[in-house]
């Protein structure tokens, strides 16, 4: 994987609104459903690959691998390989990963708090339009 070089002032590199900013690239990496669910599943625990796969229902082997590599590259997940046969690989959140998990926990709480409202809004939105007589 090639590391992209970002130029500009520290403010420009950190500006999410700029398409060429490092901040936007990081945001894009972690703001996907699989990354968020992996971070939530790891929580305060260390898990092996297959344990993670069971925790995150519906994730394919390929998507889990890609997201774990991306999270490791960004320093949010640590990967430890134990020298056994077969090798035992474990994943755990780093300190920045734990910090991001606090945000993910907030998103989960927000979802649960507003689930009823969102569900009723979807029902209203998806309902067929009532027939209106022409004037």
C-alpha cells in the first residue's frame, strides 16, 4: 500500500471539507459500517479473526480482512501474531481506537434513542400518497 503525501498547512491537511486533506481520507476510512461495527465489537476485548467474524454478522471474510488492515494501518487496531502452529492472530483496539469507540458508542446510543422516531418517519415516507381529486 502506498502512502499518499499531503501538502499544505496543518489547517489544510486537517480540513474535512477539502477533498485532498488527510482528515478527509481518514474520515472516509473509518466512517463505513464495517469499520464502525468492528470497532464496536472489539470494545475492551481482544478477539481473534473468527471471533470477530461471529460478532459482526454479515461481514464477509474479504471485507473483514480489508477493514482490519485499514484500521491497523491507521493505528486504530493492533494485530498480534502468536508463533504457534497454526499461527494465532489477535486484534485489539489501540488508545486512539478506544477514543474512536467512545464516538461509536455515542452513535449507537443515538440510534437506539431515536429508533422509534426514525421507524415512524420511514413508514410515513413510504406510505402511498392519498388520492386527491383534481380541482
